C-alpha cells in the first residue's frame, strides 16, 4: 500500500513545535497555519507547505528552460511557463549581436537554458544567458510537469535525476519552471518520460524513489 505524506488544507493549524514558519505557512496569533492545499515538509528547522498544484512563479536566480516565441531587433521574447513572457536582451547573451541581427543567433522555436536575473515590482521578468552552462539546447525532447513537483523530480541532492540518467543514458536538465529537456536514444527518452509521469502522479507519497527505481529496472530488463 502506498503511504501518503501529510497533506494539509488552507487554514489548517500546523503542529510543529520548535520549528520556524517557512514557505506556504503564515503565523496568526503566534500559531502557524497552512496557506495551501499541499504537503507538509520540514527541513533545516523550518516547516513548509508545498502546494499540490500551482503555476510557476519566477524567483531571481531560478534556472529555467524556455522557448523563443518572438524576436525583436535587440531582444528575444521567451516563454518560460510563467504568467508572463520574459524578454532576453542582447546585453544578456554571450555574443556581440548587432542591431536587427538577433535571428542569426536565436530563432523562433529555439529552446534555451537560462537564468532569471531580475523581477521588477510590476512582475516584469528578465532572463540571462551570461553565465557558465547557460545556452541554447540543441535537439532533445521537452516534457512539462507541474512546477510544484520539480523538487521531487530532482530529488535530494539531485538523487532522482542522477538515477534517471544512470538507467537511461540520457542527458537531462530540469528547469525550476517545470520544463524538462531530455536528450538520448528514443527508448531512453520514453523511459525518462514514463518515470516523470510516475513522479508527477505520486509526488505526495512516501517510497517514491524505490518505485521509480523498480520501474527503471523493470523496463531496462525488457
């Protein structure tokens, strides 16, 4: 029988003696209450509530995977699975781009691994490619899961992703926005997608790592 982690509802009193309020928790009258329908977790002396569902809300420093959806003379518009598109200015790419020459470097439909560099008071999102490892992602397959399930897909210390890479031989990047880029053999990609669907479906349960491993081992023996 699958064991479910402790799920709380909005407004529910959270009993966590000795812990500080973290994300998804508010304090009223010295007591802690949940802000969401989600999973109660504790880490580093804090109690958090991770929503079971929700849209990606960007934060500065997030690594995201996005798609070019429009091009201007000195910028690109990128869909990062957020409520608003994010502009990528020519000053935030590692190339010297002349005015009007943007399509030569990134075209419509291209996929990039970027970083959220700034968010204004009116929720304008800016991203950058000017850091090591950030770049255009060639080929591969895109899978999108709920942003709230990203921590489970990555695993503690990257353990879940490392396991997926080991069993499938695929290269995998997971954006904090819930977009996953997978590159490898067709069989490997299909197996990663199958595992990610299991993770998304059962992210709120205990023993998930063991079940994903069983899936990978079972499929690998076929």
